[in-house]
């Protein structure tokens, strides 16, 4: 048995002859920030869809707080590169979307959504429709919507992948601040090695054909993270190891 | 101040230009009739057509009400049926394959040919006219609803699923609002055809008093001004109904025009909840 928040036990998934994910076992500790890096086709999105319950694995089990949730939905917060805000709802109503889809949006939910939006710089935009927001603002709203699921585990699939470099750096710092306040467990997919090291406590490297975990690094960087750390020897050393795994001897 | 001026400008453009084009049509009509010395039994002057309507308004008004009733009832029945069929067919692909050809077939039948059996079945009441209007209206609604529902973003539907939403909630909270644009396109097409359907129904299945027969009567009496006047009335009914549907669309889809949601008086309590 394990006291991890999320435990994957020999989870595997194939599509026809393609092994998207070979048997994978992982433990994610409560409150940690874990990044998964890997090239496309390494099975990271398949892994996410299995954890979220959108895909049933061919074999293995997904345990959340030691409860078997394999192939079921409704137990994680989930966010993609596409913000998926609904254009017909205001910012406030988008933030409370999860409750509207699963129960009733209460006055407390609304107050919480407003508090959150004000605390994270979107207080002026509560009554705006998403079409009025910039890409970075939209992703912030999408993340607040994810937080408002009140799930302990958040799956973020390249959430900042579509943003420009400057906005992305701002969003990373913002995310770290929100994560510290919100005390959640984050599993974060990215193809950006710098991003994975800057954000995570632990960096898992995956590789394609067949999709599998090839390395699992503990990040030596202390918290809180600062931009200066991006050039520290520890950062560079870890980046070198990961790059070597991703690009082989050629790097 | 500037915002008010801009709003006024927008209203002037949205209302003023259509009115201007209407006036232009009347002017052109006048010029052609006068300029080419068209005889009044061939085509009246606009003024004569308008007079033919206003002077006989007490006779016309109950007939107009009848046409409006057929149009509205038929539209509501057709739109509801069209929506229902669209949803069912989009959700059950087996039914889509089975029913779609029948629907296309239904539209290939000339409406006039439909009227005779409808009268036999339903008699000379309002019912056959409602059926004809609904027959015309449901099709564009169904086609657009199917199209809209099959193009809803799969990722959005999956997101709702991951959150634990039921299919029912996902349908009403995600799929239906996402379909609003094609749905209203279908309704607007239906609205433009609805009056035509009602008039055809009145022509083919009327026992005496109807707007269409009034016009036919005027025609056989060589009362051309009344013929044109009645046409104007029919057109006005059609345009009004179309504008009403557009009005509902504008009201129901504020996010397409506004950046900030409107504050409704009955929602004030909600807005003030945590202040």
C-alpha cells in the first residue's frame, strides 16, 4: 500500500498495434508539483486521459487516495493548452463552470470565484465575456476554473504552450504563487525543459515508441523559485541530464 | 458621452439604412409607374396601394390576424419539431441515416400538392395551414441543429466529462449554447418562409375568409391597387416575424456583441451577494 495521493499501478494502453503507454507505475505525493516532459508521441497525454478517466487503460489501476478510480471521471481538475472557456458565459460564470456542470452554483461559490479573481488580477473582468480577454488572461481564468473544481489533484496539459515567451514566464510565476496558496497537487505536462525545472519538485522524463517513463529526477532547487535560479549550476546540470535523455548522444 | 454618441450612430445605421432602402424602393416604384405611363390596372402607384390597405383596414385586420395566427402557430410547432428531430438525429446516428432521406423527400413534395390531402384529413380549419407552415419551417431548423451539434468542440465535451458532468448537464450547459448560432440561422430561414407557407395554405385550403383569398378576389375584380396593397401587408407580416426572431436572437446571445455582460434588475441580488 502507499500513502501517495495518486498511485498508478502497471497502467498500460495501446491503440491497435501502437503501444501508447507501456506498463507504468508512479506515485505522486500529496502537495507536490510534478512535471512530465517528453517529445510528442511519448504517451504523456494518454497518461493524463487515463488518470482523468477519459480513457480506460488496457491493464493496471489508477488509485486516488487509495481508492480505485480506474476508468471513472469526476475526481481531478483538468486543463489543456486550449483554454476551453465558453464564450457565452462571463469570466465569473466560467470560473464556477464545474459546479454548474455537476451541482448548483451557490452564493459561496460565487464569492469564492470573485475573491480568487480579485486576488489574481482579474477582478475588473468578472462580468466580461472571454472574447474580451488576452491569451494570458484566458489561461488564468481557465486555471481558476480548474481550482474551483475543488479537486486535490490538478492535471495541467501544456497549459502555457500557446503563449508567447514573455507571457509564459509571467504565467509560470503566477502559477507558482497560486499553487502555494491553494495547496494542491499538480501534475504538469510540458515539452519545455526549462519550464519543468522552474516549476516542479520532480521531473519525470518520458520517451516514445513505446511510450514509457525513462527517468525520474528530484529537483534540487529550493522554493520559492526565482528567475535567477534559471541560470544556477543546479538548474543547468539538471537541464543537461534531461536534454541528454530527450535528444540522446546527439545533444 | 462619446459612448452614447456611438450607440446613437449604431442605431441610426441599423435602423436608418433599412428604412432608407425601403423608401428608395417606393420612390423607384413611383418613378417607373409614372415614367413609363403604366396603366393603373397593370400596376398602381405606391400611394394607391397604400390607400387600398388603409381604407379597407376594418375588413383586412381580422384576415391579417388570421394569417399571423397561422404563421406563429405553424412556426412554433415547426421550430419545436425541427429542434427535437435535430437533437435526436444528431445523438442517434442510426436514426440520422434512417430519417434524413425522408426529411429531404418531405421537402421535395410541392407544398400545393400537399394541401389537397391535408384538407381531406383536417378540413378547412386553421389546422392544415399550421401543418403547411410547420412543414416548411422544421427543415432548416433540423439541418442546422444537426450540423451545430456535430461540430461542438470535443475537448469541451471531454472537459465536462472529466469534471463529472452528466450527459444531460453537458447537453444543456455546453452543447446547446454552442449550437446557438446555427440554431438561429435555421430559425431565421424558417421565419422568412413561414408567411409564404401560411399564404399557400390559405390559397389551397381556405373556405372563404383569408388574406390570400381577399387578394385573389381583388385580382379577379381588376382591383390592382388592392392586390399590391395586400402583397405589402403580407410582406410586412413576414418582415415583422423575421425581425422578432432576430430580436430574440440578439437578446439570447449577448456575448456575440458585448464585451461586458449586461446587468439585469432581477439579478441585482446575485451581483451584490458578497459586497
